[in-house]
C-alpha cells in the first residue's frame, strides 16, 4: 500500500514538472516576438547563455533529492 502511494506521488510530481515546463515554453514562445521587436540584437554570448538562476535551481533541486 505504501509503495503504491509512493509511486502515485512520484508520477504526480513528474506530471507537474512536465506541465510546468510546457507552460514555461509557451510563455517564452509568446514573449519572443515581443522581445525581438523591443530590444536590439544582443551579443552571441547573451543568446547562448542559459537563463539566469538555472544553475541555482538545479543545485537546489539536487540537494532536495538527497535530503
């Protein structure tokens, strides 16, 4: 019984992460045309670099997994 609840909660967490990722992608795709019009073309390093705070969020997630 406990194992089934664990599996359900794990599946629910995975579903929520994919939904959040999908929502973030939709927002980024919606904002991209507006940002392209508003701001001039930045440097190549700005375009390639990951979003700010990505490393911090990844580290926090990894630490939460091992608690």
